[in-house]
């Protein structure tokens, strides 16, 4: 009965980062993971068949964590 990891990502354009940080802090949020470099490595078969089917294997590394995803 292992836990299933589900990633949900929403991207929003932010025009004023300082104002956004202030608004998040004002709402009671705290920074959980300091800013860090994120590296993504995408893997496919030599013939590109994963990409052709709209699939993806990604190894994401950030803040000392590594996450392998298949989409």
C-alpha cells in the first residue's frame, strides 16, 4: 500500500515579484524551500517514440531532491 505521488502544477505570470511575495506572506504563507537551481533531464528512446506518443520521462532535480516522472 505505497503512497502515490501526484504532481499538480499551475503556472501564473507574475509582473511584480516583490508584491507577490508580500501578498503571500500577508496571507500567512512561509517559504518552504529556498530558491534553488532546477535541472530537468528528459529521456526518450533513440527513435523518439515516447515524444511521438505525447509521453515523457523526466528526472527533475532541485533543492537536494530528485523526482522521476512519467507523463
